[in-house]
């Protein structure tokens, strides 16, 4: 994510980069040392989507400050 946004790893903490989801659980996070997108907790497709064929988890990445 840091590479895709063309920001330095130190800026992840400085700019308050974070994921936001409408769900109570936050399934994704940024690894502070690498800037990689990682799963923050176990994702159970059957629990989230039940009988839906296409399962999509929507979230937003918030970056404070100007890009």
C-alpha cells in the first residue's frame, strides 16, 4: 500500500493511514514495518456472506494530509 500510494513507510504512522469499514470488525490493517496490506483477523466467508455467490468486503483507506 505504501508503494502504491508512493509514500514512505514512516509516513504511514505520521499521516494516520488507516482502514475504515462499516462492519464492526476491522478485517484489514497495514503492517507498520513493511506497508503491506494484511488481514487483521480471521475472515469467515460462510459467516459474512452465507448463501451469496459473490462475497465482497468493502473498506476505505484513509490518508490524512495532502497527497
